[in-house]
C-alpha cells in the first residue's frame, strides 16, 4: 500500500503520521531513541549527526512546549535551527504556505518541522518539497501528532517493557486529540492487546471503535486493572458549542483522582502530554504523585525527536 | 591462510596491557567485539591486581564520518561511562584496527564526556590500512588483510573467542558492517 512517508526502498522519508507505518520502523525509532537518552547527562550534550544541516521549525499554530523540544533535539544533534512563528509573520501579510516553504528551500533548509491547525498540512508540504528535504509533522489539526505518540509508547516501554501484555486507558477529550489518535495507532502497531478510551459521548469521535479500542463512559469501570492511564488535555480552545457543562463537572466525572487511580493496577503509571489543567483532567496529588511519569515523558520526548531527526537526516537508512 | 587462535592473541595483548595499569587507569570497550575483549581483560586484571578497575563501553555510531552516506546504525548500543572521564588514563579496547576511523569517532565521543589525561589503544589485530595518523599502542598481532576481506570475531556461549575471514565484493562491502 502506498505510504507517502516511505521512499521506494520502504525507508522513512517523512514522519507525517503513525498510521500505516510498519512495526519495524516504529521499533527502529524507539531503539535509536535509547541511544540518545544518555546524551543529556554528559558534559557536552551534543552529538555531531546533523552538523551542517539546517532544521526549520515552521509553526503556523503556537506551541511553545513542542517547538522547544524539537529545537533542543535538533541542537543536541548539532543542527542549526530556525524558528518561524508563521502565525504572526508572513501568513498574516498574505503569503501562502508554499510561498513560505519555497523561501526556506531557497535558503537551503534540510528538514522542516511543521505544526498547523489544519489536518493534512504536513502531508501537503511533504508532497511539495524536493527529495533531499524531510518533513516532520509536529501536529496538524485533529489528525496526528506522531512524535508525541512515539514518545508516549517509548515511555510506556521504559516502565512496562512487556507491550504484548498491557491494558492501556486513554482518558478525556479524544475528539479533539491528535495525540490520542497517534497513540492508538502506535500502541496497536506495537501489539498492545487492550486499549480503552474513557470519555463522555460528546468528546469521542463517532467512529472511534473502528480504531480497535474499547469505549467506556464511566471512569470507575474503565480504569479497572489498567497498567497505563494516559490523560488528555481538555482542549477548550478547539470546542465550539456546549460539549461540556463545565470544567468542574468534567473533573467530578472524568478527573483522575487518587481514589480513581486506586482502581488501576497498583503499579500503573500515569501519563499526560501536557500542558496539564490541574483540577480539570487531573488532581495535583496524582500529577505529582509517585505513579506519575509526566516529567520523564518530557525528557524522553527529546530523545525520541532526536531519533526521528537522526534517521531522517542520515540518508534515510532506518 | 591459517588464522591464529584469538585466545592466544588475547594473552599476548594482556601481557602488554598489565604493566600500563595505573591508579587512574580505566578500560573502555568499543562495541561489539571490543567490549567482549575489555570484559575478559578486566576480569583477569581485577583478579590479579585485587581491586576494581573502572570501565565503560562506547559505540562509535553517532560520531562516524560516513553517517551522511550510511545513515545511523539503529542497532547502536547506548554509551555506558559510569565514571568521571576527567584526568583519567583511558585505555580503549577494540577487536580489529583498520582505517582508524572508528578510533577517531570514539575519541571524539570520549572528549564529549570530559578531558582524559591520556588515551591509549589496545587491539587484538592490526590488519593494516590506516587512513589517519592513529595507530594502536598495544597489539595482539599484526595480520595484514586484502581490502575485500574482513576479520570477524565471534564469541560462543562459553565465552571462547573465534576468528574468521569474511569475503565481500567491493559493491557488497559498501553498506556492510565491516570493522574499520
């Protein structure tokens, strides 16, 4: 099956979505990331793999956290980094996406990290760039956020290496979450047998069962005996109309409290892609508790993004 | 060509290595064969000297000069350097010395961990063909080899070393995991 992310040899050319990527490529990325975890602990926090390359972070939608982690990852690979916050510059002056991209190509950029509020924007750019340039999707609309999905499964693999024996619950605003979609594809591809989504009906896509997940509308039932609890951010900025009565009511029904977490397995880990709405999705006692791996997720996110860039930047030899 | 017993070469290497061990000496094996050799040498040194010797492991993958052509070897092993590199006398251990490019890559990585007092190189076999001003300080044997051939060191489940020669065409050799 044709996949625009792979070249004719089946190697990774762009990272646009987890969907359709073979297990071997996901494992290559995760295995490569293992090598980068220790780089941050050294006296010189750099390796020379992308020395002389230019990585452009093109963010049509604001995201300080994701942009920062991509920037750190590229710099730890010794790349030169350009950060373009396009929403406040050229686009507002009437320039099209392709005008922006063409200018960066003319400046001899080697890799584009793209975030856009419209689904498919990264695919669109990937189809336009010459073969020596790779595109990484850093989040497009409700569609995909593949590096977040990969860093989540990397974190799970660190704490729960037996992936074929896990029960994972994804909780909250699945409807607006490109993260949830990427996580589900990654977990499914890597052989996680049971993935649950827990959310009110108004925050679930109509076809969510087709992704191979079990649907729960009740936290107490959905969290029972799970190994991983993955909380999602309530994306109020993406909601139009009254999908929820109030954030307080959401917390009462779907917030992760210590009492609810006790229903999961005693060694269950708690994850959140950030930024957290404390008291809305998650209680501070859980977010800062001993089962939380939310900060390690951030650390591993840099290693995973380094792995993706290193694989794409190295003659596509994954 | 009759190949020597690598166990005898290792004994020869050990005899050169032992007098060089000082208080601040640490051993660093280069994946994969160099790590096997380093662990064998370390085990014997620690037994005979009656003390622990700090040791580490490095993989040259992230510092190779042919990354742009070959990409990143995903089977690369994470570096393990559980000691302060600064002011240490480092002895790098590798199995085969060929062009010197692996040694250069490993030294670059080593200096990103700190500033050692000195760096020496111990190899089981020097096959000739150095392309850089880098030479091993301790050698199990000098055994020249044709360009289309490569030595392959293996270790069986009992930990015994075995040496063989692999033949390759120049084209096939381009992307192979040869020792360089």
